[in-house]
C-alpha cells in the first residue's frame, strides 16, 4: 500500500470559487475529494492546505 500526501493550493481555489460566484463550493470536503483521486491500493498519509497572502 502506498501512502500519499496531498498539497492543496487553497489561495487559488478560494479565488477561483469567488470568481465563478458559487459560494456552495467554499465548503468542499477535501478529504473526500482526495479519496476520490486515490487508486485502490493507496492510502492518505497527510493533507496539507496551503495559502499565501501577497
């Protein structure tokens, strides 16, 4: 079994959701999203949601 880390760019996701004006998407369950991406023999190790202010 492979352990997989996910790195999510929260800053770009936030601004993309804001641009399309769909506030419902602000409540994305990132764990479920990552589980959908995994192969059957993979396991989530860590999920990192990163943001940056410029």
